[in-house]
């Protein structure tokens, strides 16, 4: 039940904030092309941690936070996408 509520809450958050602003990942030394490689690695580590029996109450939100923290630790930040002016 807790897991279903967490997923529902996450979906509501995504829908609510999806149109608010566009963000783009930036890294001081890596090219943009490495973003998805790092993201895949962080998500894999988060999934292994959450399913590895290390924590009984590890939720979907915790897994997302774990992956986001991993990306920050790798040096990735986000900035607002600049709008193209005519």
C-alpha cells in the first residue's frame, strides 16, 4: 500500500511540475553525451541498493533521491534552459 501511495504521489508531482520550467544538465568537465552514461550508472546503483535487502522500507522516492544524490556526487547540476528569442 505504501508503495502505491508513493508512486501516486510521484506521478502527481511530475504532472504538477512538468510544465513549470525546463532544466538541462550541466557538468564542469564532462560533455553532455556522458550525462546518460552517468545517469544509467546511478540508477543501477540505486536499484541495487533498494533491492539488495539493505533497507526494508526503501521507497521509490528514496530510490530517486539516491540516484539524484549520485548524480550530484558525480558533478552534475541543472540549470534553466534558455528560451530562444525571436
